[in-house]
């Protein structure tokens, strides 16, 4: 388990440009134009947008990094679902009335919409709801969007401190890694639950979209056995869209967030694969492990 910071305040750690240096000094996120909110327990501002584990490609670990290009990933979903002329608006006052207005509900845009829990207390937030308005400004249909990066485990604060001090090429942090267990513990169960709730909505005609970094998608598909049948967006569907950071950005320019692929399946396909995984270890692995220890 080890990783290295691969995107720092929106720039490559090796970027020696004035723009990158200014972002580090100001500790400012270039995608929100605000001070970075990610902090270590010590209070040190992290500034880490993405990391490179020894076991995979670059993994975006800050959701804000996914919103580069003025929330382009949300616009792309809207245009995929509602047509190429779709535009995102903050509230009904901004609408043009031509039937292409998509009002956004989510953090920093508008009120977040909560899904009720099974017990009708508490509940889950869907990250984003994109609601298409008709020419009169009434709700025509909507799509739900979840955006997921991946948490890290251990600490790489020493590496960040080195970057803050001007060392643009510190070594890997040997005791830090990616918390891949979140795929099984948190991400998939929530997707399944939210998907079942949304399929009961007559106006949620394209189901739910799940946007994540490419390595996260690869880990999810591996966990599910890799055999999900493909469908078109419809009620009860789940569309995976995955992105990656471009390699080799020039100094002074944040690396571009690149679309890497899309596949639509159904919530039932995901639920069945999750509860009946195909990638189990060999039989009697516990027996062999116990026997090996007893022989020591």
C-alpha cells in the first residue's frame, strides 16, 4: 500500500508555473475559486485532487475535481438525456422558455433533494437532480446523478508538507492507500437502494447516472463479476459514466478531465451481481489459511 499525490490544487505536482505556484500559495481550488476545504486532522490544507497508487492508475479523490469545466459532466448528462440543446440553470428565473432549460438541484446550485429512508426517518441525498422544464416552466422529466470519487486510507500529510515546502517530487507515502472497500460497503448498496426508489418515479424516465473516475468504475465492475447486460437509459436503469485525467499537461494548465466511457445496465442487474458475485476466491481458502498457520 503506497500512493503519490498526482494532482495538487488542480495542477501536476511537478508544475513549476506561476499559476500552479500561486494556487499552492493561496491554497485555492481553481475549480471553485475558493480555499480548498480538504484538511488533514492537523488542520493542514491538503490541496490533493488526485493520487496515484502503486496498484492502479490515477484516482481522483476529491469530488470537486470532477466538476472541472464549470460542471461539464452534468451538462453532458443533460444533453445525453434531454437533447443537445439542453442548458443548465440555477432556478426558474433564468429559464428561456424554449423547452431546453434544465434546472439543477444539488450542492452549490440549489436545494439538495433528500430521498426518504425505509423507516421514513432521515434518508439519502442524491447528489444531483437535473430537471427538464417545459415551455411553461413546469417539470417535464428528470434524471438523478451520483458523483463518486474514492477516499484514501492512512496518511500522506508528510508528502503534502514537502510539496508546500517546494519539493515538487517527494517520494511515495508508504502507509497510504485507496479505501477500495467502500465499493462494497457503501457505494453499491446506496446505488441499489436509490435506484429502486427512483424507478417508482414516472418522470424519472432515464433512471440514474453514476459518474466516477475510471479506476473506480473498473473496481466496481470487477466486484460485480464483469457480466452486466447492457440496456438503454430507461426507468430503473443505471448508467455508468467514467472519466480520467489527461496525461502530460503543460505547465500552467490543469489537466483536462476526459470522458472515458459509458454503459447502461439496470438496478436489478447490479443488485443480482452484488448479492451473487462471480469473482469469489477458490473454495476452502479459510481452511488452507488456518492449516498453514497451524503448521508454523
